[in-house]
C-alpha cells in the first residue's frame, strides 16, 4: 500500500531542494526524519512535513489497518520546477536585468515494505 503527499509552490529553487531529497530517497520513514533533523539546510522542515503528511494520508486511507512506522519506506520523492516569479534589477548603462525567483513542487510517496517485495515478483 502506498499514499502520496504533494506540496506545491515552495519558495526555494529545485536545485537546492534536490540536495536534501537525494539523501532521503529510499530510506525508512524514521531514518529519513532523523537524517533531516541533522541537515543544515532550511528546506528540511518542508520535506519533513511533507513526508509526515504522506504517512498520515496512508493512515487515513486505511483506517482499519495498523502500520509500524519502521516498515514504511519513502519509495518515491521528487522535486519538480514550479512557476517562476520574474523581477527586474537595475543594471549598468540604464538597463535592467531579469531575476528569476524559482519555486518548486515536492511529491512524496510512502509505501509499506511489503508492497515493494510484491511488485518485484
């Protein structure tokens, strides 16, 4: 079983966010949250809340079943580019330079360890 959480329009560039996301990909949920607690980047709080949202979505989706958090795995986590805010800054000789303030979309899919083993067969 799996559940997903999507967070859109995060005010950080996808390049900065991918450095954090690549560390957590494929790990169990408690291990991923522990790693995120010790990373210095500011984006880690956003990634943590999105992972926890996916876990809670899985619990809400299957209210009759009990899940051990150690069995849950971050099976897919990806960062896509969102829309850019375009601003202008003065440049020499009376010109203007465009500044692109980038945003990103974060998608997290959390699954139980059993689902990955079944799909391999």
